[in-house]
C-alpha cells in the first residue's frame, strides 16, 4: 500500500518503511518555495543540504558553507514544509569539535532553523558527537562514502569503498553509527554491492546517492534532477530541462519588452 502523502513523516515512520520494504524519498530544498513544491509533490524527507554552497551560493564545494548559512536556509525551508521531515546538514567542522560544541551547533539548526533532524558526515570519528546529540533528544542522520566536506582529504569526487580494506572500514563505521543512535544513513558514491551489504545488515534505513538500487531510499539534489544545474553527476537521472525552459521563457519576455509588446495597452 502506498504511504499517505498527507501524513506527517516522523523518524519512526521511516524505520517502519524499511521494515515493510517501502522505498523512502529525499530531495534537497534551500528555501520556502522549493520546499513547498517538494512537500506538495509528496516527498518523504526534505534535506537542506550544504550543497547550497554549490547550488545557491556559487562556491566550488561545500566547505565555505557556515552554520549561519544553514540556519538561515533551514528556517526558510521550514516555512514551506508541512508533511515531510525536514533534515539539515551540519556544515564543515561543526560536528567535529567537542561533543558539547557539536550539540550546541545541532541545537541551533533545530531551534532557529526548524530542522527535525540533523545530518552529520563521517564515520567513527564523529561517533562521540552523534551519541551526545542523540542522547540530548535531537535525531541524527549519518553519512558515509563520499563525504563532500572532506573532499580535499579524499582527493576529489570519486567512488569510495572500492578496495576491500576501505569497504570493511565503511561497513564497521555503519554499524558504529547505528549503535551511536543514527536513525537513518546516507550512502554516497559507493559500490552497489557494498551498499546492499550495509543495507541488509542494518536495522535502520539507508538512503543512496550514486550507490546503486539496493538502498532503502534515494536522494538527489533537486536542481540536478530537474536540469537546472549544468553538468550534473553521472549517476543523476535528469527528469526535465528547466534551465532551457526558463531561458527560453526569459528570452520571449526580453523580445516582447524590446519590441514594445510588453506590457501592452492598458
């Protein structure tokens, strides 16, 4: 049976989806208008990703995104969401200081940004922060594989976990994150067989992005799958070409203005 799109999505509902074998959907939004479109369409979870650094702020990567940026955009998205769960990324370094500082940063995203959960990149090194945040009552989503905040350390945007040792380390990290209390785990750009193994081993849902078809759900950057961003990642399926359509519409308006046809006679 298809889930009721009008019902508010909670953490427990997402875990139950995994148990029933129902796929979970997640797309990104950075403002009220975009979040309301996703919510109206029936997306389960809206992610205010630090990808806003690339998509909205024009940076080359996510590293310049600040906590203030995330709070601002999360609060905007909050005003557009009614039914979906709103999840906000904890940006660069903010979860890798002391557990107390990580908790303070997560609390800002919840109190000021209206997020219902936070997403934290990293493996065993962030377990103490995750455990402290979860114990304090804030739901946490984990993120393994390609973690864009560590892009300089990883040497670029490339698949992770291909070697046996790296795959075993990631599998162990997935279990440690689960034990620390994450209720969901994003797996980005890892081999499909590794994603399948992790998904089958964990009691919590996995959300894939460039990680094959075996995860419990899928996430994409909305602007990529709608054709707004040039040169999307190879794993993205582009469902429409809004960039071209928008440029064509703007071009028609420019032509009307320059020809004196807009706004026309009163």
